[in-house]
C-alpha cells in the first residue's frame, strides 16, 4: 500500500522541488551570496564581512529545501523498489555529503550546504533527533503491556549479537575507536550497536510485506520493542561511562537516570494524565504545543545534564505523554508529523556530512573492519532469533523470517551511532562503515522475506496481532 494516494503526482512535485532548489542555488551563486569569501589581497584590502542575517536565513532555507526535496524523492524511489522510505532518505543524506556531491561537484556542495549554515543544520538535526525519540517512546508506551510474555526471547535475541559484538570489538579497537575512549566502553558500544533492531522501520516492513496480523509479525514487533528498551539501557550505561571521570561518577549518573525515570513514570505520568483529562480540552492548541515541546526539551535537558544523552529525555517524554487525552495526542501527532517532514531529513543530511565513504573504503583495515561488523551483525541476529523461534514451535521458514526482521536496523542504529560519534566512542571511519552496515541490513529485510515465501503468512487464531494497531496505525509519527 502506497503512502501517497497519487504517487506519480508526489514524484513530480518532489522533482519540481529539487529543480526549484537547484534554481535557488544558481540564483544565490550568481548573486554572490554563495561564493566562497575571497582572501585579502596583497594591497591590504579589508577582509570581506560575513553574511548578513538575511543572507544566512536565505542560505539556511535553501539548504533545508534541498535536503527535504531530495529526501522526499529518494524516499519515494525506495518505496517503488520495495524498500522502506527511510532507506532512500538515508541515501539522500549520503548523497548530499562529502561521499558523493562533496567529492564529485564540490562547488555544488558548498552552494547547497555552505560552511556557515552547517552549524544551524546541526542544531536542527539535534532537535529533530530528540523529537524523533519522543515519538518512539510514545509508540513503546502503546504496546508496553505485551512485552512481559516474550521477555526471555527478546533478551536472547539481543544477547547473542551483543556478546559477539563485545568480542569483535577487541581486535578493532585501534582501527575504529575514538582517540580517548577506553576499551570497555568501546566494546560495550559496539555490542549495543550490533544488537539494535529498528522498531519504527520494522513496523513499516511488517506492514509492507503483509505480515500484520500474523504470528511472525506479532512476534517480531514485540521482540523488537523489548530488545530496543534493553539496547537503550546499554547505551545509557555506555554514555555514563564515557562522560564520567571514574566509576563513582558513572554510578552517580546511572543512579540519577534511574531516579529521573522513576519520578517521570510513577509521579509525572499519572499527574499529566489527570491534568490533561481535566483541562486539555479548554487549553488553546498553541499553548498545548508549547507545553508538549517543553516536556520534550525539558526532559532532554535533564538527561543531558545528568551525563547520559538528550535522546533519553526525548524517549522518556514519549513514555510519560498522556495519550489518553485526545487533544494532547493530536498535538503530539502534529509535532511528530512536522518533525518527520522537516527535521528528520535534516538529521539525515547531518549524518551525510559526517560520513565520507570514499575516505573509509580507501583504508583497507577500515574496509575489512566494516565487512567483519556486517557479518557479525547478521550472524548474531540470526543466531539469536532462529533457535528461539524454532524452540517456540515456529516452522523453519518463520524462524528464519524472525531473524531477518530482527536484523533490520534503520534509523535507530543511526541514532545510536550519532550519539557514539558525538561522545568520541567511535571515530569517523567507524561511523561511516557502521552507517553503511545499518543501511545494508535494513535493505536486506524485504527481499529476504519475499524469498522465504508466502508460508510466512501464518495468522494467529484471532487473526490479529497485539502490535497490529501500531503496524496499521500512525507510523508517520515516527518513521516509515
């Protein structure tokens, strides 16, 4: 099922947007706004002034327009070949960075993404990332009551690739680690990165492959939800280790994080629910928008101040959001939709700016390390999921299908990698090859499921899935 009622029209409009963005770039370049600043001449001519506020806003608008247009077009093309839209959007970010445009046409790269605009794009990308995690947290809350029944399976599916990642990280430390990180947090981070499953992307794959309402689709959704909670916990531990000056500081950061989570879930969540059910209908929508944003950014600032990462605050805000209140839920949906349309593509562009495939593949040791991580990532997920599924009574094909689904990493992996790069746990070469690993494992899912055949469509006795409401519902609040 297409996300666009008129897909051809959407493609044409996206192409027109790209043409318009290129035209704006040409006009800006011709006007002199986008040209590199000239160095001072030998005659001691005063240095040229920096861009004015109006020029900076113009360049930022141009960059956002180009990013969103290319992401829209690439996302649509990905859907046309049977891939989730996020695959095309990630590729769009890579194309805009130094890997493609930056190396093939540097003048166009500097015109569309000039140096003075990139810090502003980075700020918007961080805002989009925090709101994205808010949407993920809200969706976890929807199926929270179903996770207990499959907790052991979820732990096993995560534990195997995590352990393999720990071992694999040992010989790769000198090649992929950041300049100041110790071996232990680096190894824990690699294990966490290999054990990730992209819960939002998985929901779209389940729907696109016709697995909603099936036993396999239900199991994959619930296992991904539970496993990702464990992965976020492991990432929080890693961030606390890397940001602290010793074991005492790390334990303090983790203790404060647990305390903040307990206060938010046990006190703030019921309080917000009570207040929203009583007063939300009478509060103007703009005020509700500000209140929801204050919740997201406030908790993000709190977790960042504690010493973990702002993304955990956004995730926690999604968990405590009173979704039973229709006005609040509608505002949250609108914020997620705007974020999905505008800020998430900017996040992918910021990822592309930090990813240089050419530099990574030119180093044989980095290329070998990337291939090893890809192999371990795939083997780890299959080795964790298939035996559990077979033991649970699933047919061989369905067991293999569960491993394939759990191997899709998508944007969740990139969020983790972005946090690791920002904290100095991994270097830029590691970031590049692991982004490619996330892209490849996501692209593998749909074709392999089709190869496994229609026997995967084995419905539950009721014909519905515990996760069916999500798979058929508001996937655009996160990512598709």
